[in-house]
């Protein structure tokens, strides 16, 4: 269990909703998943690594607005940040190729 809200703030288990319908989406967790599928980083073998990536992206990618356009822009930025030196210590990191 990862009892964090969409802002990355930790909560006690008593704050969990009583049903799945009460859960909220964490857009940064979605960004981490889409960035991985786009090849920005390798799928880590350890559990909860996607949450680590979501927290990393939350600190490095501004998410302005809502909707597909805002998500698409954040995804492009997420891929770039995931391949940058700032992410070198992250699980599944893939260094950028030199030109």
C-alpha cells in the first residue's frame, strides 16, 4: 500500500476511502507510466518504483492546466527529465546518448 495523495502527501490508513470510487487520480503516476512506455526509462524490478518516479516527476515537471493538451506537454517534459542527468540515481535510468 502507498498511502499518498495526488500531491504526494503521505496520509494514515484511516484517510483511505471506503471504496475504490473514492480514490483520486495522481497525474504524476500516470506520467511516470506513460514515460516508461515511451522508453524514457526501463521498468525497474523493485516494487513501488513507479511511485518513486511519480514523486521525482512531481518535483521536476510543471503540470499546468488539465486535459489532453496539458498532459501531453507534461509527458514530453517528463520524458526529457527522465533521460537527464537529474534522474541518474533513479531506478531504471537510461542515459542520453551523446551525439
